[in-house]
C-alpha cells in the first residue's frame, strides 16, 4: 500500500526520494487508473516530506497517457487533483 511504499522512499537517501515517490505513482497508474486514490495518497505522503512536485507531476503525465484529452473521465480525474495540478491536467500539460 501507499504508506508502506512511502516508508521505503523516506528511508532512501534524500537525493532519490522524489524519484521514488514519482516511480511509485507511475507504476500504480500504469497498472490501473482505478488505483488513483492510492496514488494520490502516496503524493499526499510525499507532500509531508516535501516531494509532492515530482509525485503530482508524474500523475498528470500519466493521466495524459491514460485518458483521452477532453473526455469526461479525464475531467473527473483532473478535478480530484490539487488546484495547481488540476489546471495542468485539464490543459494537457
């Protein structure tokens, strides 16, 4: 689960923690977009460590590959993200 994965990431050297969090969400989204709640939780845990940028950036990048741009699925997905990333997601950035 995301909490166990976050624990692993936080035990790594600081210079690779952001990569660890972003790889985790990437893999979850790659397996199934229905894992978004778990991926989002991982980014929330990354935020506690100051690594949310890489994490949410990865979710947005994955959303561009998973959802058809402008689809209702994409919009619903993007609206669940924090405001900064919601806008990027909706604008396909």
